[in-house]
């Protein structure tokens, strides 16, 4: 066994050490490490979790990248149709990061009930639409069935359902205004197949999901025309690169833009989370390091006589420094162990039970989302250990200032 490690272990196991003046200071230092790690784990897990969840919800309604006609239409309503027959549909084979391509169209209208009315946007999709996003947030009923025959089933948000008093299985009329305001609006009768609640109020109050063929008929497009295409990617972190590749591979009459370009304010706000997380981690490591420096200095001063004896026996300064650094590393490890146990335990409780809630009008989610990653947990732990250890090297040089003649005292 390494000589310095052996001495460090004897110091750690010493009963005198446990009952010494340094004992409460050491406990406080371990507590500081544990609390700091808990705060860092929470800041990363909840910060990244919130970013991912909000991006997931925006993608669920809009796709990661949208392809539309190159025009000046900045509204949520698709006006000029695109041919469904495109080289990139149904598969974008030349860009590896593309997961799927889905056609869509949108049409604004008014839902009319005997007592209320509400302006919403019907988002039309086809039979191959991936319902996994809305299935996750389904609170009542079922996913609409879109088959060979045109379907009158729609998926309505819980906000719209509550405002209009609509329940699963009930029917309602939706009116679509024509380009010529003097003409009678088109009317469609829909059945509420299911009710969803994504927690993203800005989208929930806007969209209901139904068969794209209704929009094609109302706009007189024909089944070969759609409003645009939604592109979903495998790796969201390469969104900008994938968006650029798609833009360069489609026809010049078409435009491709990412959801980060479509909702810049939301994504700028999300990017601020990275800065906040970095600041929190920096502060917590600094606090933990200062506490460990204090503990190390107390340990050195408390073991002055031992240092003098070791020097008299021929030990050099660096060898003695390593004894105390190994001791400090052990204390840091104890703090990290307890911090991981408590921090990960609380995060898992939040993940499964959601006891910490948020205001969806501000944060777009009902509860604090948690993203647990082995990679992030490992990096936080190893980073804290290394940085705290580096911070302890300089104060450990106080060992070189201790004179063996003055330090050794005989009873």
C-alpha cells in the first residue's frame, strides 16, 4: 500500500481525530459538499429537463423543421398549397438526421355551440401521422381514427373543451370563413374523439387536430395538395445543421425553417438556462472548495506535531502534503456520496410523483420536469472532485512552513 495513503487512512480512522476540534469543521465541510452537489444536480436535471420538455412540446405541434411555400405568409394558417409529390416525401433519404416527414395543413375557423363560440385553428393531418406526442398528453377519450373514408373525429384541447363545454363523444359545428366575406361560411360537423392537455397553453388554446381532407375540400385543393411538411429529427442538437441541409436540398420555390427560427423568443429564453446552470455550478463548487480549504488548514494545524515528526524522520514536504490531500479527497468523496444519494433520490421522486409544480402560463409545463443522465451526473461528480482537489493544493503548501524543531513537543 502507498505510504501516504496508509497514513491518511490511519488519520481518518483515528478516534482522537473524530473527537478533535476539527471534527465539527470537517462535518460542516462534508455537509457543504453534499448540499452543493444536490443543488448542482437539481439545477442541471431540472434546467435541462425543462429545456427538453418545452422543445418536445413545440416540436409536437410544429415538427422540428417545417417546409412551406416561399411566400410572405407569417400566419399560422397555410394559404398556398404544396404538391404532396415531392422527392423528400415520404422519406428524406439524403439527410441521415431526418427521422420522418409528415404533411399537414391548417385552417382557421370558429367553433359554435348553443351557448359559446371560440376561434381556433384546425390542423389537418393524414392517416400516417405519428400520434405518440398527443397520446402522451391524452386526458380523456381516444386518438381520432383516420382511415380510407374522411373522418369527422377530432382531438380537442382541454382548454377548448372546458370553455365550450365539450365532452368526448359530443358533436359540434365549426365554421370556416371564405375568401369572399359575402359568401356563406363553410360548415363542418365534428365529433370529439379525445381531449388532450399538453400544458403549453399557447398551443392548447389554438389547435384542434383532425383529418387534412376537410381542409383540402374547403380550400378546393384536391388530395394531391397540402399546406406544408413537418420534419422530425433523430438528434435535436443538430437542428441548425439539419435545417440548412434541408433548405439546400429542396426546390427553390420552397422554404425550410427550424422551430428555433419560428419561435426565437422562446429559444432565447431557453438558452439563458445554460448560463444560469453554469453560474450555479460555479458558485456551489467555490463554496464547497472554500469549506474544504478551511477543513484542510484545521487538519494541518491540528497535526503540527505529527508533521514535525515525519519531517524529522526524513519525509519531504510533498510526501506530507499528499497525506493531507488524500485525507481531503476522502472527505470530498463522502460528501459526494451523500449528495448523490439524497440528490438523485429527490430527483427520482420528482420524476415519478411531480410534487414540485409550476405555472404553465409562465413555464409551459405543469410540474418541474427532470432529466436524469448518467453522463451529466458523472461529469458533475468528477468535476467537483477535481476542482476541489486542485483548490486544496495551494493551501497544503503550509506544510513546508512548519519547522520540525518547533513542531515537535515532548511531554
